[in-house]
C-alpha cells in the first residue's frame, strides 16, 4: 500500500497533532488513533487523541487508551494540526466548527467527502489500521508491542477477525508482522469476544427477541427501556448488528439503537453484493459496502419501512 508522499512530508514537518476519530468508535478507530499517536510521539512530536464518546469498555485493554480525551477542557485547537482518522468530515468526529492549523485525513470509507489536505483515502483497504501500519513503516518508526496490539486489534475488528471478504493476503501478512512485534492473537480475541458482562449478554437476548425478517433483510432493535432494564449502555451494543447476518438467507442486517424520541442510530451489515454504504448515504450516513451506519428520525415502524423501501428499490445493486 503506497503512502502519499505529501502525507509523509506533512507528518515529518509538523510538530503538534490533534488526532480525532468518529463518534461511537470501534476498534479500528481507537486502535489506529493510538498507534499513530505512539509512533509520532516516538519521533518527538506532540499528540492529543480525541474521541467525543470516549473509549468503549470492550477496548479498555488497548495500550494507551487512558490518554484518549472526550472533552476539550482548555485545549486550544488552533495550535494543533488535525489528523482525522477512520472518518473524513469534522461532523463525524463531533468537532464541527473548530479551527486547526491544518487538517489531514486518513480513511478507508467509500463515502468520501471534500475535506482535508493532504487526504489519503483507500476505499479498498480492509481497515484504517492497515493504512496506519503502512504509514508507520514508511515513517521509519519502530513497531513496538504497544503499537502492534493496537494495530492488530484495529485490523481484526474490521475483518471480523479475518472472516470477512476483505481479508486479503496483505491483511494476513500485516497481522503476522504485528504478531512478531508482540501482538498476541489469543489475548486480543479473548478481550474482544469473551469478556462480556452479564448485563451486556442480557441486552443481547432482549435485542435478538426483536428479530423481524422481511425479504432477506433482518431488523433488530434496542430501546432506552431495554438499557434501563439491563443496566447496559450504548457501548454494549457493539457487534449486535452482525448476529442476524449469520443466517444463510439474510443478506442485510439492520440494527436500530434508540437515541431519542423517534430517533434511531442504525448499524447496517451485509453480505455479497448488497451495498449498505449506498443506503446509509441516502439517510445522511456512510461507511463501507458491507458495513455502514446512519441516523433515521421516525417512529420505529416507519424507520424500518423507509430503509426497506430503499433496499427494495435496488439502491444496493
């Protein structure tokens, strides 16, 4: 994977970086941000890592996660150079309206936006973590154990731990190199998939009981009442969207999480040729062909029907 020379020059010449990633972050967003921060700091740069929603509990094992800020405090954004990772607009990172010295973008989502200079967008990259892996090597920074754990986790999440169709020979070579550098696949997989709390498991049970299947599309949802009943939180719903896709006759899984009255955060997953990035973009969101998200403001029944109408209209072809 070729890193744009203008991005390498940008990172080498500047000293102060504000690394931000998208709201409701997952492992690729957090792992990539932490790894790049560590590499830049090893080069003598100053970095701040920011996510408006903080680090989900499932990723608390990641080295350096405690340095992720979720509020600005007295930080003066105008004294930093913005590095936007795993998203390509300030809106997606919850930092709209802030002014920085400069703004660069490193992302692999298909729904590209006209923001950032320099800008490195690789829609065919399996994960932003894979891009950062190449970037760190080009910068000449050492692949420490801490960086390796973060990058392996980032790549593992976006490839379904090497089960999804985006798992290529390049992905596996990178994973092997990261394992050589100190990332332990068993330890990481255990933290990602086998450390659920009871309240999260009970929330999943309630969620799966909402299953509604229509013409190859599976709908599930979680309401505020379910959160209150189980004591779980929004971060506990990560990966919920993937469960219905296990059924052979389901091509699209749509998970609805209630975020307000008649307002839903929708996570879309698909298999095969179904392109959920197009669906998400129609509703103002974005993502990848097989994994995307958006927000729909409507009663649940109406929101589901609106989404199904777009599927039926062939927007995924």
